[in-house]
């Protein structure tokens, strides 16, 4: 396992070196929060993760961050699941009861009304938001798709090494990769990635 980890780290260094060869690499300001045009005012970055499953329901965590790197919402809620519970399923270790689906909808819909939602994987992530929330949003942008377009336009890496995950994309951008699945932290990372993509033009 240690050998595999070291090999992966070495391949990442090689890929970054390839991407940086003979071309300047745009970088974020040291403190990108003070950049006045860091992101459009209406952008809201979000992530949804599966936290646990059981009792005919999934517990999901929803994390949202604004353009100024403020976590505006981090909440756990239940979503109906067609999968029957199993004794081996992971049970929620939350100290509070997750929100019911209707309460989540009442919370998210006003928050997202009239904004541009930015997620990583439009279909997978957007499909986990309540339908009225999606209808209330002005637009939906996909970080994964934008990364793929940037890789092609700027020849950032070989075709067979295009980033697939959020951590892949962060590593390619030279940004810190995540060691947590926390939805709020991932929303902040998507924001950083989006701002880096803005520097590419």
C-alpha cells in the first residue's frame, strides 16, 4: 500500500511537470477573497454527499459556499430511498436528527432562488437537490465540464490523464487536495477551482 501511494504521488508530480512545461501557470492571488472580481455575485458553490443509509432513507449532507468563501449552509437531511435497509448498512452517527425532505426544500429553495449554482458533476449533484430548488435557481454550471474544456483548450495534461474527480482537478490546478468528504469543504474547494479556471481565460 505504501508503495502504491508513493507511486501515485510520483505520477502526480510528473503530470504537473508535464502541464507546466514551457508555459506560465496562472495562479490565484495569495488571498483570493480580497479580489473584487473573484466570482460573479450570484454564484453559489455547492456539494452534496451521501452520509449514511438505512430505514428506507438516505442521509445526505448539503454544503453551500458563496463567492467570498463563506459557508452559508451546511445541513444534513433525509431523502427517500428505494433500497430496503440492511443490517450491514452504515447508520448515521449524527447527534441531531437530520431534516425531513420537506423542511430541506423550504430551507434550500429561498437560498438558491435567482442564483447560479456551481457544482462538480452537474447531473450527479444537481439530481440530489429538491426539484423546487433547481427550478428556483437562475442557472446551473458544471465545474467538471469546465475543467475538461480547459484541459483541451490549454493542453494542461495528456488526453489519457484528464482529471475525473474533484481531487484530480485540484491537483492539476496546483490547489490543495481534500482529505475529507465534508460537503461544505468540498463546496469551498469547488469555489477555489472555479476561480483558478477564471484565471485561464
